[in-house]
C-alpha cells in the first residue's frame, strides 16, 4: 500500500523510507486531519533551498550515483543497493531517505518557482 501526495505537485512517498510528513523538512505550514496539507510560497524559498542543500551535503556524490542507478533500474532492493554502493544497512537507510527527501524538495522548489506557491496533500 502506498501513500501519495497530490495538489500542485503529485507523487508517491517511498515505501518504508519516507514518512508522510517529510515535506516538513523544507518548512511550509502543516494542516492535518487524515491528510497533511502543505502550503509553500516564495517566502519559503530560503527554507526550501536550505533543505535541498542539507540533503545534497549529506548525499555528496551519492546523489549522482543514485540518479545514474535509477536511470538504469526501475526499482531497487536495499540489499542490491547496499552491495552496489558498498554501504552498510545504516548508511544506506540514511542516504536513501535523504535522496527521496531531495526529490520531494526539488518538486516543491520547481512548483514555487513556476507558480509562486505550491499546495499539496499528503496521505497519513
């Protein structure tokens, strides 16, 4: 079962990696009941960019290496990626979490830059 987010941006949270409230990492305002509703605007750009930078700082060269991996592979297993990148389970869990988070942050940034604001709901 997957959890999705929809609104100005759409996607699916990474199963077992990414929590429904992952967009909170980039600032914005969280509005709850069974969904978390997010609203970002140009005033949030600094927080969004800081979140993206933090993800990229943690990922380092793995950002490009993961990009290349996913261009060639439609899916992954933890074990395969740990072996491919010579990572421990703990290292992999941290990196894949920040990689998924980075992808979400880039969608938020692109949406705000194009539309001046971005609203979406995330399933809890």
